């Protein structure tokens, strides 16, 4: 059996950062539960707002960064929605909570948002192959190095559940320096739930001062490389 690991958790501390930035040895369990309840509340309240990521930081006060493709819906008319959310989180945690809204500039390169858009199309009875291919082409057109999409469940209302997937470009899951974004979302269809998974390769994160042409032999102008080139 292939042992699958979450592509983002695999790269934490190497090229990806933590989603919760704090440490408290004594009250660790309480703070972890608080983080989970904050995330659950935000995801439940802003399910329609194209949420990509929620990062939590604790430096004296609790700071919540909400990354969304539709910041207008989250902020509301003259900031009314965000104020209501701040009050809810204050009531939930018993502490003052600072909320920052960050816009996702290119939603077609965000794996969670791509999976969510495919799931929404499946709920609206769009053919699953068309939805997957459309997401694939738009991500590749936006500059992704590789995309892989997979849907599982009763596809097309079939009696037997199955898995289908499409991929384009390179998605090297074992290359730690490859910036792989992973997203999962469930489509609640009338015949049952359909899981949508998406992997997007955004390119390689290289260390400081690295030149991509290092290690290559210079071209000697005869069509070969160096003294062992393809000359006579």
C-alpha cells in the first residue's frame, strides 16, 4: 500500500511555514482546542467566501489572518461583517482577537480554491470531466509548473463509487524544495459526497545565491557540451 502524506505538512519547516505560530508548554492543549474552534467558526460562517487559508499568531494578543478570494464578502458593507466576526471570536475565546483579511490575488493557483470550485460545479450538476479539465487548463495558463486533480465518489450518480483523475505538467511530491500546494474539498451532491483533491506545483524554492545554470557544462558551439560533446 502507498503511504500518503500531506504535501504541506511534509514541507513544514523546510519551505512552508506553520499555520499556527505560537508556543506554550503549559497551556498547549487548551490553546490548540481554541485554535481549532476559531478555524471551525470561521469556516462555518464564511463557507461561501472562497476561504483559502487561516493562520493564527499569538504574541500577547490573538491575530487571525484570513486568506480569501472574495475579500468584499468577508469585510461586508463598511466593515460590518468583519466587526461581527471579531465580536464572535472574542465571545468564543474570551480574549481580544485581531482579524486581518488578505486577498488571494490568483485563485486559480490556489489548490484549496481550485478544489472548492470543482466541488461547487459538481453540486450544480456540471459534468465532472469538464469541470476538472477546465480547472487544469486555467491553472496551467496562470503559470503553474504542474497540476493534478482527482475526484472520488459516485461520479455522475453511478451506483458504484470510483476514482478518476487528470494531470498536466510535473508534480514531484518527493522533491522537498518543490512548492506543492494541496487542497481538498467535499461536494455534497444528491447521490452522496464526492471528494475533490488538487495538487499544484508552483515551481522550486531555491536557496539564496543559487544559479539554475550551475553544474551544466558550457556549450562549445559545435552542438555538443564541452570536450565530450557530440562532435566527430
